[in-house]
């Protein structure tokens, strides 16, 4: 959909001529579900693990029904048959419990309206196991399926699937970029990449010693002791004004320990578990964050919202023997706190 045609503030509107439904997808769900999908995608190298679960919202019936998606609930998968979202018998029981708890009779105003899954296989479509779940739990013609294909270096691609004559089509009638900025036409926030940060750190060290000496201003001796005290007093006065301004502008704690994120990496089986302190003042004051991963030269970027940051960890399946992690948290005051850590076998 062209962002200019979106008529529901705070939602992405999926509307296709000839379809019996119009979907209003809450942008907050796009942010949180996108982060969940990318976490699974980054957990396994090359292909990535798929995630899935329940879409939550409400349905306004009519000649063309309106489906509002307000939230989602993930149903975990242990991946005993590889990185695809293939549920065991026990996991299908969990899926059944979630659907029962999220039914219109039990949940009230917002309830299960469909099914979602990330798709790391070829193409973008429903698989037989998806259709089996939909036929068992989502039998109404107004129930939908959302399939999202994640990418490491560009926006993920999503598509809704709706029954037509009782059957789901092989392909979605309309694909769309599954990222807020492309959905709304807004400008994305400008944030430094891992390469840019490393370049800035190495630039001062790369300068020739003679160049650094040439750039140092020549010291000039004060004409008198009184002049020296006047200069010192002015400097202290200016410093006091600047510190006062910063104190009034920055509300987060300023002790060095308050800005520590306690980034750590543990090897657990074939995976790496990245930890940070969810109770650190900087993390608790953060509005969102990002975990950048340099895995043997292959860069990945995982967006983190408040809920992700409060978890305090993320599992990652590394592809190389040398991985560099960079965690950035963005505070409500507009500042950011960064911590980096390398791991090698």
C-alpha cells in the first residue's frame, strides 16, 4: 500500500480489491513483532529460525469485514526438526491452550483473529502445516494468516493470506515491507553503524604524530600573575555554566557505574547467549535499543524494544569463531549508551 493512502492513524491498512477483508495492523505490533522475528532470524546462521504464534485483535463484520490486529502472542518451538516452525505434539497442546485462552468467549474485546509465522524458506507462502493449524483453530472466512520473510540487510517482507472459496491462495495478493518507516513513509532515525563507530574510534590513532603536534596550539604565557588568575576564573565560570546546563538537560544518573550495561557472552551448547543487566539504570531508562553483531564480517542488526531490553539476554547461533557484539540503548532524554564486547573460540 502507498503510505499516502493510509487512513487509520497508528495503523497500516492492508486492502486489496476483491478481498473480503481489510486488515488494520497496529504499527506498535509491527515494531515488536519485527524484533521478535529478527531475534529468531539471528539465532541460526545463514537461514535463521522461524517463529510463530497468534494474532490478537477484533473483527468488525460487514460486506467487507475489518480485522484490527492490536497485539500478538508467540507460541514457542523447540526446533527438534530444524529451524522451521514445526510444532511437536506437546507444542501443539500449548498452541491449543493459547487459542482457548484467546477465544472470543474467554478473552473479551480482543481475541485471536489469526496466525503468524516468519518464513526463512524459499519464497513467501503458507506450508501444509500452516494450513493444518489454520483449519483447526481459525476456520472463519475472516480469519487471516500473516507470513513475514526476514532479511539481514533490508526491510522484511510481509503478506496476509485470506481464504477464497474456502481455500488459501498459494501466494499473497499483496506483499508489503514489514518495517514502520516503509509502511508510513516516515524518515528512519539516523543511527551510527558498527563500521562508522569503529572508524571514528580509529581515526585519531591513525593520524601521524607530526600532524598531531602541528595541530596543537602554541601555549602563550600570561603577561602577569593577575592575568593568569583572571583567565582561570573565566574558565571555571564557563565550566560551571556548562555543567549547570548539562545538569538541567540530562535527567539520567551520571555516575560511571550507572551507565554500565554489563554486557557478557556465554557459550551454551552450539549457541552464544548475550547477557546485559536489565536492572542497570541506563537500561531501565531506555526507550529502545539495538544489538549489532559482527559475525566474521557478516553484520546483523537486531532491534530491541523495552520488553526485549527487560529480558536481559538473547540467544545467537554464531557462524564464525570470532564475533563482536555492540549494544546501544537509547534513553528517553535523547542520549544513548553503548557497550561492546568481543567473543572468540
